[in-house]
């Protein structure tokens, strides 16, 4: 194998890693609704607390999603250049 193939394989593995991270961030974002729903159903006086937890989890998931998406774009450009 020449260096170009090795570099491409490394970039492919890195791309797969970031795809997994993207999936995790999406799962984290959707499961961020669970604390809100639980607090709303069982503890009607703690809705603000559940909403704040949900907002924090979803904000972190969104930030993580955007960072991962940018990394995937960078890797895609590097692969195209090879």
C-alpha cells in the first residue's frame, strides 16, 4: 500500500468515528425530552426544573452535533483532495 491509500483509510476510519459521535448526539438530543416528560407527568410543581434539565441536555447535544458535523465536512474535503 502506498501512503495515499493509508492516508485515505485513516480518514475513512476517522469519518466513521465522527459518524458514530453524530448518532450519539442525536440520541442524546431526543432522550433530552424524557426528563421533561417525567417531571411534567409526576411532578407538576417541578416543571421548570425538568424544562431546565431538558434545555441543558438539548443545548449540549446541539453543540456537539454542530462540532461533529463540521469535522465530518473537513474529513470529506480531505478525502476528496486525495
